C-alpha cells in the first residue's frame, strides 16, 4: 500500500496516500473557541474553511505540532458523511518522513479499541509505524466536516 509516513510528537505514523489530497507547509490556524484541544482551528484552503487537526495533540495529548520549516499540513478528504457536508480536514504534522510502499505482511494488530483511528503497526526502514485512519476519526467527530461553499470575501480579510 502506498502511504505517507509522518512524525507527530516524536512518533512515526502512516496514512494511506489515497486519503491525502495535498501536502502544504504548516500555516497558522484561526482558533475556534470551545473546540477540543486537538482541533487547532480552521485554515483557508483556496477559499474554503477547513478544520485543522493537530496530530501531535490528537495522538500524544499535551504535545503540539512544532512550527518548523519541516512541519507540514496534510489535506485529507475523508469522503462524504451521510447527507451532511464533505468530511474534509487538514492534519498538521511535525514532518513528512517519506512517501513509501508499506507491506502489511508481518504487521502487528494492536487490538486496542480505545483509539479507533489507529490501526496496525508496520515496519518502514526498520522502524515501527502505526497506521492512522482519517475516515474513522472523521466519522466519530462531526466537527471535521468542512463547511459547504466558499468563504465570503469579507471573511477572508479578517
């Protein structure tokens, strides 16, 4: 399977490449008050407000994505959720390590149900990487559904 291997809070994860629309440098998010701690806010992607999930906060609790030159945003299209808007969000990571073909043979299934969006642990370059499933994350968190329609011009300048 083709995947992006990324680093968040010092740990290696992988996401199937088919989920990723684009990879961009990290940008500052507009905060959303009352949101979960792992939701950094929203960002403007070509005129559309998209929720920005901080992978380090989501996966390691109290950590945050470090704003360095290597920090990236993965734009994720998690499909359409029922009759609601498209589940599209961005994921901030400390670094994208590689785009690689990962082999699930010999993977270790954690069996953990506490974090349903984390899957099997595989090997990449002799290091363990855990699979991240954005579809499961989006289906459990409706706030990750991007709003329908573009941002009004007066909203962009704020």
